């Protein structure tokens, strides 16, 4: 069992329109700044006041470091390109 590199996980979430509209927009009642901006240099969402970007970066890092028991399934899902722009 191993964790995938954070770069692979970040690549999956990078600049995703689906993430903005299907996940973060429905949470706009929590914070009005639901849209995120991807920084190609740091490979992270740019933290902004009253934004989910900082939280999202932490979640991505957490996902990247979790040891998975079925790495084949995870690799297949990451390579699917589902919901990435």
C-alpha cells in the first residue's frame, strides 16, 4: 500500500470547472467567494479571503497522503480525467 504523490492528486483537481460548479457553488451560502483560482506555478489554489481555496488545498494534500489498499482502482480513477477542465 502506498500514497500517490501530491502532484498526481493536484493534477486531477487542477483548474476543475466541475469542482467549482458542482461542489463549491452549492456551498455559496457558507461563503460568497466560492470560485477558486488555480496557480500553475505552485500547483495549488490561490488562497483568498473568504474563499474555500485554502481548505481545498488542505483536503488535496490530505487525500494525497492517505494510504490506499487498492492502488489499481485509484490509479484508474486518477487517469480517467473525470470532471477536469
